[in-house]
């Protein structure tokens, strides 16, 4: 099955929220979150993606349009330092591939695209 990669937009906020919750449930062995948490996360992504505070690349299965893997990058502003005179810091998070799609290099490609944003 063919995969395409694209930058996430504010219109992807709902999918980003669902995928983040799938990631957190699996990674932390937590019980599934309720719909209120999906709403809180969706609101965050709707606000943070357009400003560039949060950026993500998505792997999308072409035939059905399903987002099967995602990545995330949070840009933070810190006080300047000798090693970082601009005070910019990128934090990579939310690397998640749905189980049925693992082992195909999707996360590797998503990570490469994230790293290309911060160089």
C-alpha cells in the first residue's frame, strides 16, 4: 500500500489528538482517555499548529486517506546561552505508528522530515 507524507495543518487537529492518545495509552500503559481529553488535545493542536509552536509530519495511506503514523516537534524559546545564543530548542515527541503499519520505515521517514525543519 502506498504512503504519502505531508505536513500537518490545523485541520488535522482531531487526528493528531487521537493519535497522541493512542501513543500515550500504549507507551504509559494507561487506560484510554475520555472524549474530554480528545477535546483538550484537539484545542491545543488547533492553536499550536498554525503558529508553528507545534509541527508534525504525517504518513497517510493513499487509498483510504487514513493517517497511519505521526511525528511531533515543539519549538521552545529559552534564555540565550553560550551554546545556544538564539535560545531556540526543538523537542521531538509523539513519534507514533499504528501497530499494523510498523516495521515499514514510516517513523524513520517522519523523523528525517522533522530534522530537516530544524537545520
